[in-house]
């Protein structure tokens, strides 16, 4: 009886674990993590905004020069649009996942 | 971002052309100036342009000497050709013989210079405009 049970149990192979993907722990602001890169990119966008602000202020105060200001505004505009694109894609992806019926 | 390299290059072009406009208008304004800060008649000024390496241009592929380059005004030189001499003994700046030396500025040349500088400015501004449209078009792909 015992041996029969052993046979049956021995015939049942343990479930093989699928190879676990190594996913970087989120929340770390270290190099290479998605959050870290995103924060860095947003920092750069912010820097360009501040730069454009300063240029506009300088022109308003009579200093600076016009085309440098326009270029700074343009840079700020383009980078902001890019940031918005990334944000919209992220939100879309999030909504898509939340709609998923489990 | 490599996208901004062209913006910086065009920006340097805009600055250089503006300097050229500044000098051309200075020449025009002083076309009849017989006395400068040094007591001598005004001499027409010319900018000398020089290609300079741009920061961020390293992302563009190519040999080290074949990267996009900006432009800057390396120096401003005073034209040393003698100005025309006009006999006018009553003039305060007349020399011992009664001749007044006028600047070596030819207004016609300066206006042509001005036009050329203004067109150059426009060309650089158009390059910026094109770049902006390209950036927006590129972002519109993922709409």
C-alpha cells in the first residue's frame, strides 16, 4: 500500500517554476532604473523651463537678446511636449492595465 | 539632446548676422563722421566670422573635424583704406591745407551689406522654424 502510494506520488512531478524575470525594484532613484531616468528627464525639462523664464525676464528688463530668448522658449516648448507625450503614454498604459478583467 | 544642436548652431548664426547688421548700421550712421574718439575720421568696421565647435555636436556621427559647427564673430576690423578728401577750409576738422578727410564708407555698399545680413538672419530663422516643425512632426507620430 505504501509503495503504491509512493509510486503515485513519485509519478506526480513537481510543478516547474518558470524562470523568474529579474525586474529592478521600483522606487530606487539609482542609475538605470525607470523611475530614476524619468526623474532625470523631468529635471532636464524643468531646467529648460527655468532657462526660458530667465531669458524672458532678461529681455523684459532690457538685457539679453531676442533670438536667444526665442530659442530658449522653443527648447522648453519641444521638451515639454515630449514630456507630455511620455506622460500620456504612461497614463494610457496604466488605464489599459486597469481595464483588464482578471 | 542632439535635436538642440541645430538650434544652437542656428542661434550662433543669428547672433553673428545681428553683429553684422550692428556694424553695417554703425557704418551708415557714421558715413559723414569726421571725428571719432581718437580724433581721426571714422573708419568702416567689418566683422570677421569664424567657425567654432558646438557643444552637444559630438552626438552627430562623423569624423572629429566633420561635426556641425557654429559661427562666431572672432574680431571686428577697421577698414584702413583712405577716405575721400574734400576741400572745405571752414570745417573744424580741416587740416592745414583746408582738406577734410571723410570716412571710407560707401553707403551703397553698406545698404547691400545690410540686406545680405538681414537675409542671412532670415535664413537662420527659417532653419530654426524648420527644426521646430520637424520636432513637432516627430512628436505627432505617436499621437
